C-alpha cells in the first residue's frame, strides 16, 4: 500500500478506484474523511497550494533582502540591526506564522486522510520536515546562533519543489 498523493489508483484505461471502498465496493472510510480526501486530492487544491508556495518564496526573498541591509554595518552585532529578523517589517513575521499554521493544518489533514501510508510518500516526508523545521525555528529564535536559523529559511525554499508536482503535466 502506497501513499495516495500524486498517484492514480487503478489502471489508466479503467475508472479510478476510490480508496474509501474495499474490494467488494463497501465504504470503509467515514464521510468526513472521504470529503477531505476529495478536497486535498483535487487539482484546484494543489494549484491553490502552489500559488501560496510561490507567494511564500516572494516573502523569503523580501526577508533575505532586509537581512542583507544589516551587512557590513552590523556584522558583529546583528541584533542591533533594525532589519534583522524582519524587525522593520513586522507584517512579514505575521504572514510567516499564518503560512506555517496553514502548512501545519494541511499536513495534519493529509495525515488524517492517508493514515498509515502518509509516511510512505517522499513529498509528505519533505512537507513534514519543513513544517517541523519551521516550528523549531519559531521556538528556537533567541536561544541559538542566528546563522543556524538560516537553515530553516533554506528548508522553506525546499517547499517550492511542490510547485512542480502541483501541475502533474510538468
């Protein structure tokens, strides 16, 4: 049994088998699980998430541009830089938190639908890793070396790979 994400079930000549039916055609999933599956498995949902991810990339570029304003003047004491960690643009932190919560909800919902096969898909593992890294970055801010936190920004960029799989033709 493999993850349902980005794969067609059944052969390409016949109708797609519904994962909520057993071999005898009996419904084995709850109605909420079926409904959520039809939403997250749809092309419009993947396209919507791809747009969100592209916007997130733009936000990362803006953050990086702000951070660049700290150098070389604040190279020895980055905390004094008014642009470090988007201090000069607080809305960026708010949007980042909203995106992180959204990605977390998507991950939880997808795990609810896919259950024991969730971790059998590399895209799900990538999303899980990025979401966990995002929460670790939120929790560790102020406690650890700032250069280590840049790793979390790079991890967020890895989510951009999903843009390519959102459009199955690519």
